[in-house]
């Protein structure tokens, strides 16, 4: 909408999800669906405190502070709302929708990859004729953004596709086989077309999670072998196509150049993941106690404060949080996210013991977003809230997604009397 349909409304559409999130919060609160927990209460408290510290001790711009506070006050609660209202069947239905969307999205990014930046398919936000492709590719090719404002949206979308592709290969009876094969091919095509190392590593993470899920149950090992063989055949067939081979060459050059600059694979992982976290506590020598103010480290905040889009504090998430909120509050915000990630990971792993890998596979997408996803960027924030909610929904007790009864769901449901009501069905867990 911001690029093709309503470019004149590109700025207000940047926060188009915020009124929806507010409506969901108010309605859930009214229906007693949004219940307090340490993570939700902690983020809301952080948002309120950091808003006022930004006004009185930071940059002093109320609109910038509101833009930063909405992450804690609006979007973080949506995680728990989705987890409360959705169930496993809803997560699976959404997964199928994601597979369907991957087909036209792949057609779009192919067109963007091979088209000049001045073409209509590469139109930028607000109708920008310079194009939305990111000049961080290789061999003269730009990184396509898909329907999103920037290439990170395209990377996040296909990362979500990957976790559902692997999940449905583990449980192929839950989805149309033709759709699953088509989405798998689209996923393989998207990796070189995107020229994104992040997408490559994220797909590798989902593959590792899928392998662990399969190893947990030996009866699934045959499916892993079949999936690996099928993937190999698909890649070999695609490599014959000139269109695909060109993208592979560009991706390979990009990967080699970046790895050489960062010092190989070890340097890449250290710089892109561990480096940004450890550097969070050493980059600010004269940092005010309450930081420079909530929202200042976002692109929208820099636009409001300086008239230009740049990183006033830091590009990575942990340095941004500490720079905006100060060391004390920033570390508190980081600990909340890491603590929630650890708790959810433990719960998802326990589900594997009962042959339930839906939450585990969605976690393969969400885990890095929970820990260090760049929430100052609206697209990343949206996928963060969606992925977190889907993981919580998939963790709910109930029927196994593949239709089989799992060990923890084989408890009998009993009927008990309830005052002022005839009866109610409750499980032993409810009791």
C-alpha cells in the first residue's frame, strides 16, 4: 500500500497496525483475555517509565517517545493476545496461508531482481522512483524487498515460510502435497534471489530445529532422508536454469565478499550475532543514566528529530535499547526478552517429548527475533509479535496437530458440577 496503492499516505501507513493493536488490547481487557504475567507487566512498566524519562531527561520530543513506547505498550501485548485466542488449528491454517503467499511473492522478487530500479515493481515507499532494492547485493544486482518497504521484510517473510515448510514435511498429511512442493521450491529460489545471508542462516536454523525434532522420534527419520533427497534433486534441477544460476552466482559472490571482509564464517557469526551483543555494554562511555530517549534510535525517530533517516544511536538492537533507555532500564528490557525466550524454548522442547513439534518449528523463526530482533523497524516488529503469538498458541494443550493423541493429551475429560450451571467439561490440567 505504501509503495503502489496509496503512496501519498506512506507516512501514516507506517503505523497502520497500531490502532488495530490498541483495539485488540482494549477488547481483550474487556473480555478478561489479557492476563498479567511478569513479562507483560515488565514491558508495560518499562514503556511507561521510559516514555517519561525520554521527555524529561532525553530528547524531549513527545512524538518520538510515543513511537518508541508503542513497542512496549501496544505490540508486545499482542503476542499474548494471539497466544490466548489462537489455537493449534489456527496456527496450522495460517501456515497454509503463508505457503500460498510464498508463490506470488517469489514471482514478485524474481521480477524485482531482474528489473531495473526504475521499474514499477521496484517502486519505493511513497512512490520513490529510485527504487526499493537495497544496493548491498553483488554483480550489479540489488536485493529485492518483495511487498515490503525494505529487504529485511522479504528475509523475515521467507524465514517464516521456512519453518512452516519444514513442519509440513514432518507432517505432510496436514497440507496439500502440490502446495507443499511449490512452496518448498519457492523457498529454495528465494535464498539466492534475495542475496541475503541472514535468510540463508535462518533457513539453516530451521533445518537444525527440524532435524532435532525428527531425531526425537525415530519413526520420522525416513521422512528426513526423503526430504533431503528431494531437496537435492530440486536444487540440481534449478541450477540448470540460467535464471536461477545467475542468482546463485550473485549470492555466492556476495557471501564470499562479506565473509572475507568479516574474517570467514567464524567472524561472520561473531560479528553479526555475538559482536553486537557484547559490544552493547562497551559502546557508550558517556551515556546518560536514562539514555538519550526512547524512540531516538529508530529511523522514524531520527526523521522526526533531524529530518533525515539514519541511526542516531546504533543499528543493532541491544545497543539501541541501552542507548535509548540507559544502562539500567536497557539491561532490564534485554533480560525480559531473553528470559521469555528461555522459558518458551524450554516449553517447546518439552512438547517434542510428546511428538508435538509445531511450537518447536515456529520457535526456529521466533527465537532470534525474541532475543535480538530489531523492534525499532516496523516490519521486524510486526513479525516479532506475530511469531511470538503463534508460538504461544502452538504450546496450548489439546489434540496433536497431526490428529494423533499425544501422551500429555490422553487424560480423560471429566464432568463436574458447577454452581449456577448445569455442568462443565474440564480437563485434569484445568483442575
